[in-house]
C-alpha cells in the first residue's frame, strides 16, 4: 500500500516512516511542507495520505487544506489527518463531502502502533477513522438532546465505537458481546436518532457523525 506522509518535525516524520514500513506500507514520499505535499499527491497518486494539519509555510491548517484540495482533484483520495489537539472544525471539513476514505486522529494515537496502523488501513480502504476524543466532545455537546438522552448506557458505548468507524465485529469484540447484539443496538440507535438504517459501515458512520455535528 503506497503512502504519502506529510510531517514537518523530522524525528516524528522519520519515526512514522519506520513504523509504516514495519507494517508493510510503502512510503513513496515523506515531505515537510504544504507545497511539497501538493506536488507529491498530484504526481504520485498514493493509496492513502497521512497528513499533519499544520505544515509550513503558514503553520495554520495548510496540511488539511492541501489534502482537501487533492480530494477535489482526485475524488475519494483517502486522507488521514493528524492533529496535536482536538479541532472539531477540521473533522467537519474532512466530512463535508459526505464520502469516506477520511480520518482524523490526535498525534497521541501514533504511539499506539496497532491503533494507528488500523486507522491508516481503514481509511485507505474507503472507511472512516475518527478520534475517540472528537466523538466524546460531539456527544457531550449534544448530551441534552432528547434523542441522545433516550439512549441506554450500552447504546452510548456502541454509538461511540460506531462513530469512530468500527465494524459490528470490532464493536462486538471490544464490548465482549455478540454481533447479533451489536446489530440490535445499532438498529435501536438509528431508530431513536431518526436516521435511516444502513448495513454499510461507512454510511452509518457518516450518518451518525452528521447527526452529532448538526445544530
């Protein structure tokens, strides 16, 4: 799987290259600035881009904007964005086109190699990988909404994992319950939130995130 990596800090960039290569990814470019990222994405057309939000020369959200521009030029280009802090606006911009192949993780997740690599693979496969802290903030912001208030504690656990991009099988394993139980919980969640049910993991993730982010 071919990866373009954009990170301005040398030690972190080198560490990410070594980590990805250890898990059989091919890092076709490891760049440190917005202009370099734009060229690499246009010329190399990777299977997935792993991008730091803040890149030179602006050190604002240049990495994110370069990635979004590349997704417009190459619709569906998988992009996993890394950020030092939770910024809900970044998640909103990534999800704005309503398609998958996107992820938003805090840099702390990089230190959990399996979690990070799992997120890269999910995004590359067209899925969605959202940081648990982003989901937690969205849930907290809307916790008083009547539909969310009707969810049971178990359903809240399921919706958090669903919104991260977890499949029924992954949710079942995490919560030590059966996939049939997960399917029942997700059906109840969609009913209580007034969302159309879906068997497609990515569509249901996007539906739940759109619900949590509205208003």
